[in-house]
C-alpha cells in the first residue's frame, strides 16, 4: 500500500520574524507572570519582584518588536528605558499612571544579585494587594522596594489590549491546575481568565479554525473537517 503524500512537504509558510518574536515574548511574559504570582503567594522575596520585572520586560519587548522591529530592541533589562521607548509610540496620558510602577519594578533589577542587599540592606514588600509597609523611624535610612501585584495585573491587561492580543489565546496553553490557581489568586483584573473545561475546549477549537484560515488551502487536503 503506497504512502499518501504530504501536501505540505517542501512548502514554506511565510514567517514574519518581528511577529514571531512578539507572540513568543507575550507567551513568555505570561509564564513569568504566573511564576511571579506564585512567588508572591509563597513570599519568595525578592525573587518574586525579579520574576514580575521579567514579565513586564517581555511584554514591552514583544510590543516593541511590532513597533520598531526586533533588531532595534535594546538587549538589556532596563525597564525604564523600554518603557520610554514604548511611550514614544503610545503617548496616551492614561499610561502616565503606570510610570511609578515601572520605576518600582526597575528597582528590583538592582537587587537581582545579593551583593547590593548585603551591602546596603533594604525594606521589601510585595503583596496582593498592597501589603503593610515597614516605616523607618530611626537609624540609617534603608533603600525601599515595594510592589503591589494588583497594579501589575492592571498594567498587563492594558498592554494586551493596546497590542490587540487576546491573552486567552496564550493562556489556554497553561492547562495545568496549579497554573490556573496562581493566575486566578487575588486577581481583580485578570488578563488571562481561567477557562472551564467546556470553555477551554471552545478556545482550542477556535485556535484550530484560526490556523486553518491562516494556512488556507494548504491545510484543506490534510484536515478537511476543520470548517
């Protein structure tokens, strides 16, 4: 019995490097966000702040890939610089409210390694929502590092909306119970909504139909039932 030929063999599906980077960066950003939210719940500080910093960094770099191209994205972790680049293309004053948050996240990059905390010390708080800050009343003033996860959740939702991306498309890949738990935990502004089993299946079917529409006639001989 002769083997059927693969109609896709040798056919190159067009690829856009900037768009590929954007989608992968947003997917990775959600992974960092989920890991960061777990770390906050587990009180892993300052690692939780570092993970949340990486999440926003990935979302911004993903968006910048579309705005200026992958080749022009700075290869560093300076969140304030990335935010300023982003704001050059999104000048909406409504985004001003997030500048303080970006600055707070950027401070956690400075304590990514232990040497600075060992030398200078510090007061740290990361919580859902705001945790009680320790007030310095006497002695040497210590550097402060504070984050409110609720504010980060709101920013993530805003970034997805401005890039016209549906976070459910990416989030549907995180179909493990523990991922759902920490994306949902204390989240008043979820960018990714945890799907029920039925809704999860509908999302998967929509993704398959979107792929078929994108690839068009190339997929028709292989998957004729996806209509």
